[in-house]
C-alpha cells in the first residue's frame, strides 16, 4: 500500500525569492508534498496584519524547474498567504506549516512583531501544526547549511508527534557553529526605541525607526541565553492571549 506523503505549506515574510525560504523549500521537499504560498515582496514586521481594504492577487509561478513544489506568489501579508493557501489553493488541510527561514532574530519580544511567526500562528489557529524558523543573520549571503540537519530533526519530530493544541513553535538559530537545541521560555526583553528625525528637500519632517534591544532577563532557560551560548532555541508559543493568572485579581474589582 502506498503511504500518503505529508502535505506541507511553506511561507515566509521576506518574500518568495529570499534565500531563507528557498533553503526551507528544498529541505521540506525531502519530507512530503510541498506547496509554497509566500509574499511577492518583503513583508517583515507586519505582525498579524491582514488585507481588508484592497484586492489580493495570487499567481502560480515557477522559480526552479528542478524542484517539485507548487508555488504561488501573493500580493498580501504573510497571514494573507496562509489564509488564501488553506481556503483556496490547497486540496486539503496541510499536515504541517513552516514559515521562514527568516533573515534575523524572532526571539524574545520580537515574536509579536514578526510576520514569520504570525504566519505560523495563523496556521496554528486553524489546527495545523506549525513552526517558524529564524536565523540570526540578516545577510542575503547568510549560510543556512549548519542549521539544515537540525531543521530536519525538528520537522521530523513535529510530523511524528504533532503539537499540543493551541501551540506553535518559535525556532531561532544562531549564526555559525551550532552546539545543539534547547527548549526554552521567551526572554523578558523589549526594544528601547528611538526615531531618527530628518527633513526632506521639500522641508517636511520624516522619521526612521531605530532602537536597541534590552534584555531584562538573566535566566539560563531563555531563548536569548540559549542563542548566546550557540544553541538553537525552541519556544512553544501559544496564541491564547488570555492572562489566566490575572482573572482572579480583575474579578476583585468593583465592577457593576
């Protein structure tokens, strides 16, 4: 009897031609039947944005004739890509959604801004086991090869074991030599923002957002600590944003 291959959806936020997603597609082709639905241009920092006041275009394309995947370039956000893939393109619900490989970190507080992780979260809300992969290297010449065997290991385990209900994986990969994998919690950190104010030739003020990441967490069980020690960090993330521990306190208020 022929065993049905897993159906795998691949997306990202850096755009369908980015080196990270091209490497992830190649890896996923070793596991199953791959469909790619990804933005036609970079969509970094879009978070969970969706397109509601404009049209969406999704075109079937061929980037590499030597690879078997089906590919679609979408004019929308990473979350749009997942929605249109599941509802319009795929023949059935995928067995796995992978997003990335992002060029740059999505550890700590970065997870809430990340288009890479928002795509994985969107798939997770639809009951699809999902993983977001990020490499701590913004360069278009980034070397993804040290991470390949670890990405395969994580993917294989996810396909075999599934994920707890309401959970997706946020996987961050250090640049260079990798010492192994740590399952972690999200570090308590934030961005100390600054705006570089400039004036255009027409005399109008404009701003560039800059900033510095501040890690307030000295724990040795966090994603930031693991990455600094050369380990891949895996943070099981949930999309139920309820602060369950605070319900009792809020119920003690005089609310009538």
